[in-house]
C-alpha cells in the first residue's frame, strides 16, 4: 500500500501525542499557586493610597490594581480591592496602614492567586528604612515556624512598588502576604474553628509545645492560645483549626509578631501584668500539662537550628547590625534550651497550670 509522506507524518505525530499525553496539557498547565515557594515576587500595587491614609480608620474597600511577574515571565495585571486593617499599626503607629487585599475568585482561576478570596498584606509603615527592617524580620519569623511545623501560616515575600493611582508617585518597599487560615486547615483536612475558648487539655500536646517554645524563641508575649480579648472568639494573635468543635485534638496557629523581641519594634511594649522589663526579655508561657512533650519540641528546634540561622544569614534585605543582633538573640535561645539548669529554671519553672 502506498502512503503519502504527509499522511505518514500525521500518523507519526498522533502516535507521539498518544504516547505522551502530558503534551496535551502543557498548554493548559497552571502556574504554581502563591505560597508554594519563597521566591520574592516583583509587584506594583496601584491604588488611591492618599485617600486610604486619610481615612485609615474607615473600614472600606477601594479599587486597586496588582501587577506582577508570573511564572511565565510575563507581567500580569489584576483588578483587586484594598481595605485598611489592624489596630496598633493602622491606628497608632503607621503612616501607611496594613491592608487586606480582596480578589474576585472567578477571575483568579488559572492564576497564581487562584482560590483566594482575600489575603492580609503586611505593608510598609513609614518611609524610614528602619521600619522595613522590622517587617523583613517579621517575615523571617513566619519562616522559622514553617521550618518547625506544617501547622503554620505561610508568607509570600514581595518587593512592592506602591503607586498612587492619581499622581503616579510611588515608593518601593519589602512586604508580604499571609496565608488564609482556611488554607492552613485545608492542607490538613481540617477546618477553621470559631469558639469562645478552648481548654489547653484539648490542644495537641506536641504541636502546642512547638507553639509555646517558638513564642519563647522570638520573645513574644502578645498571644493567647485558649481565649482572647473577644469573649466570644478564641484566640489572641492565633487561629484554631481542627476536625470540628466537638473533636480533639485542636491546633493553634500563631500570627502577628511585630511585638516580639525578635522584631524589636521601638513602638512595642510588654503586656500589662507580667514582670517583664522590655520586649527582648523572654518569658515562657507554655502549659505545664504539655511538659512531657517539651523534649520532642526541643529536639525539633535543635534539628532545625542551622536552617533557622540561615534564614537570617542569607537574607539580603537585613542590614549587618540587624542580622548580627537577630542571630545573637537566636543563639541565646539555644543556650537556654540546651542547658539543663537554665531549661529547668526558665522553661519548666515558668509553665502555667498544673502538670496533670
């Protein structure tokens, strides 16, 4: 049988495609979702920033545009909405408030931002560069906890040019997005829990020991894992996830670290009622009922020490003095947890509640 060259080439091409079905999908391949890696995104965020700054106390949505370089190397622009959020930074400290970025989920399909309805953005605070150092360190604190446990919020680093939509004036500063609690829960086939309070006996002992020792590492006292200032909603600077309200164990996920000794923001102060001189002074606030899990937590932190130090050694945004002080602060933590006398006095001796 005579076969034309064109027909033979067509048959060969079909055979190759059938043998390699992935070639069909290559054109429809979705980019990696945001938070899937720690690559810093190059972003322009355009919006009515002068108006938002002037009305920072007002809970309102404002139209904005987010332009970023995608995985394909191309620049993409998406319409979003921005709203001021928070309390201390928004109302008392910053010239530019933290933001919540709201997305149209339908329009986000197929993009790096797919699946997200809204995300918290830690923005620049003032034009002074020392403020940028605070939030670089806060981002690295999120990364520390990512190294310790998957029960943690991921953060997406960004170098953002904040562009005023009317005047075109802009400022470029390090910033980062914070993963939504629902996403953390989904990764573990759990759900976000909304309850008034939770007994510490219902919290997973090992994960809560990670949590408590982590807060001690970063010198953070601005948290509560079992209740909160809102009597109808647990917790403070932490979220609860679990199978359901009626099932145990539950897991507490920390966030918001700008009042920690690690960040060492000049505007931060220790909570009232604790015998603490300043935010750099560590005080363990873990639960005595979880003491049996502390050895496992210490082992985990020791296992990750090199990686934790590398976060600060390798970050190009930190100036040398800030880097040196952060590393010394981390080394001091390791000296405490690996010295039996110091560990007994500063960890076991400071736990809260009864052992049983």
